């Protein structure tokens, strides 16, 4: 998928992160990042803060190191970036090992599952370079297996995350009321620098009581085994590309469209959009052979998919809607909406691009009654 | 209006987004008054704090707070259970 260079209207620091998030695919993009990084006017404080907010410090570090820019970066910053990348690589190794341990236990009990998000993408979309940040390991199971999985996880020494959370009771109530995930699970491990491993087990491709959904059982029926880097002969099951794409996009939609994620300060970041772009770049044939479109139409999820892709294209100057044949699809009222919580549509007076860059997204919210048509 | 009702309505109003109705309609679904999945969590936490109660797991379901009337019934029941 080709795309023009981004405009620099939001500043050089932001332009660098946008380019890295969508993936550097040609020399002109590489040159643009180089020019911006070596400019004396670059604000390193701003770049590092935004890279942190968007979980892109390891990716920034890797780009600087692999493009031989060491001596163009202030030494103290370079040293920090280098160690951040090494640390992320170490964490990923630990996550891989834990993911395999959980996967073997689940498989041993005959449970159908896949790994998703960071642990599924780090070795494929991000080449196993240690550039994809993750702070937990994600699994997807069928709703019918919730209790069995909880029991297996308990046997493995995991406990509900309530005990580790800042507001344990809030987490507990939230988890009971929203049964699209198991309660977050964690266990302490004996690794220097890593106190707990968190596992997030979802049992829905969207969220509890969502008007949009795709059957998990259907998605789990046809999985693919993916090699685990550094572990010879070991694999982890993942969704095949169509369902992996659907889940990734619907998950992004959930975090972008439901106001609660803004209120929690945990809504979308550049990396999530980067995942979507990279999925299309990796499997354009499989995603455009008609099967994906059929699944979307069968489950009536074309609207949320088009919502995400429209914002992806507006933000990153990509052509994802065109590639997937969705330019004319989607309900315009939903596509134009920014966000919704029950009974209310909340308009953000800004584009997704500005929202992503904003450091105080909550202040962008303007509650507007749904019937006002906003 | 007794103290409990006053406290209950004040706690509820703090989390509803559909403006601040003068009189709470105890039969209307709270969703229609602006309750969503996040505010539901906040409302239940507020009720626990205000009335020093704890909703047991089996009551952490939508039916408990479908309407203000249902929620108030649950709060009263838990207060009585605790007092007993």
C-alpha cells in the first residue's frame, strides 16, 4: 500500500512518530525521518514524551540504531533509548515464555484459543526486533470456556488482577458487569525487573452487549500456528489473517469509540493504527479476495470497520478503505460520529489525528445529546 | 423525603449524564437517564461507599440497576441484611 509523505503541520516530532507507526517502506520516508531527527530544532523532550505516550520508545530507538544515527542524537538520550530497546527485548522474551506456558496448559485441557495483539504481532508485523511494546499477554477464548480457563490459570499460579489494581473494588465490579473478558490475571515471577506477568483473556471480538460482534467460535475454528522466535519448534496459535484483521480493527474501534476509554486515559494510540496498516501491508491478497468482505457483511460489522479505516486514512494518508473496497460502505451517521456512550454521542471537536496528539483528551470531550444529531 | 432517599438520589444524580432531573423517576430505565457501563460501575461504588454496603457477586448484574427503583430496593435490602 503506497501513501504520500505526511504533512508536517503537527510538528516534526509528531511527523517522525506517524511515519514510524505506519512503517517505513521506502527511501523517501527513511530520508524524511533522518532529516527530521538530525535537525537542530528537534525538540527531544516532546519526541520522547509522545513516544512514551504512544508506546513507541523501543521503535524509535531501533530506528535510530539501525539507521546509524547514533552520533546525531544527544549522547544521554541515545544511551537511554538503547537501554529501553534492550529492556523491551528482554521483556518480550519473558512474555513469549509465559505465553507458551499458558498456551500449553490450555491446549492440554483441549481448550480452543489464540494469542492476539502484541504477542501475536511482535514476531510477524514487527519482525521479532523487539520494537513492539506490550504490557501484558493477550488470549482469546470462547465464552463457554471461561470457567475452565479460569481454573487452568489458577492452577498455573495466576490470581485475579483485582489484588494488584490501584482501585481493586472498581476493577472487580467492572469485570463482573462487562463479561467480555475474564478478570485480568497476574502472577508474580522471579525475574529481575519484572514483578508480575499480566494475562488478559478476552471472550468477545468486541464488548459485552455491543451492537457489533463476530462469533468467537467461528473465528477460532480456523487458526494458524505461528513460530515463537528463539524457541525452536514451538508455536502459538493465532487467528488467520481475516479474523486477525477483524479483531484488531474492532478492538481499535472499541477503544476509540467508547467514551469510557478516554475517561480511563487508555484509549487509542498510534501503535494500534500501525498494527492495522501493517496487517493490510502483510496480507493484501488474503484480505481482498472477497472472504473478508463476506464475513463483515454476514456479521454486520462493516460500519465499525469503515469507521476505523476512515480515520486511519485521514490520519496516516493511507488508502485502506480503497484497498479493501469499502469506500462507499458504512452508515454515514455512524462514520461521522466520534464516540458514543449509551444514550449520548460525544463529539470531539477535533480530528483523530489531533486527538491522538492531544495530551489531555478528556478535555476535548464535549457532551452533546444524541438527539441533537451531533 | 427521608435521609436515605435523599442520599440515594444525590449519589445517583452525581453520575447521570442526562442533566439533573428534579425528581428521579424510579420506574424509568437508568440507561435512558444516561447510565452506561462505566457510570454503572461508579454508581455501584458510590452506593457501597455512601451506605457502607457491599454488593455480592450475584447482584453485580444489570438487573440490579435497571431502574432507580430496583437499585434502591437492592441498597435497602443490603442495609437491612447488614443491620441484622
